[in-house]
C-alpha cells in the first residue's frame, strides 16, 4: 500500500524477515518505521471480515488498517494493524 502526505510517500511492507527489510532499506537511505500487524486466518466466505471486526470492536480494539489476502482453498487471511494493543 502506498499513500502520501505532502512531500512524503509511505509504503507498507509485510515481511517474514523484518530485520533484513529494515537493514536493506536503511542502507539505501530510506527512513523506516515499524509497527506490529496481526494475521488472522478466516473462512473464505462472505461476512468473515465483518465477524472479525465486530469481535475486535466489542473488545474496544480500534482498527487502523486492514488488508485481505485470498489465500488458498477455502481460507483467506486478514491482516490488521491497531492503534493500541
């Protein structure tokens, strides 16, 4: 995901090797910010995003970003970032 604010552009990466990504980007001059994201495996059917969001909302969790990945077979993945955990 890419978005901008004024003269600055932000790109979001999700990686298994966070340290390697940070080191590589820093070496070529990029400023890197890290935050935690959670991946939730769900059934690949309508309503699953709503179910997860409702559950988090009942617990007072404020979702900042959510991304989806279709996955394989009958499962999908939802990736969340939140403001506090």
